C-alpha cells in the first residue's frame, strides 16, 4: 500500500479530529504546525502501522507526542 496515498486519505478523514484534539490538549487554537507535523510523522512511520487498530487512535497518539515534544 502506498504510504503517501493512505496518509493523504487519513488527512482528509481525520484532520478536523486531530485539530480539535490538539486545540483541547494545548489550549491554543494555533495548532496548524502541530497538525502538519502529526501527519508528516505518520507518513514517516507508516511502515510501523499494523492495521490492527483504528488509524485515528494511532494519529491521536502521534499528535499527543508531537505536542509534548513541541
């Protein structure tokens, strides 16, 4: 499966959820960079996604770790 295509599909499907999560988690409405970084990290680590869990759960964990690192 093509990682770029799959992550792009997830972006269209889950971007609003990830944005809302990051706004809630950080307390800031300025989270566009964190959202972009989340999906970039998802693309870079796509080979580790096992398709045994919901991709939204995986993306939220990446978003949380991205916010912590930021």
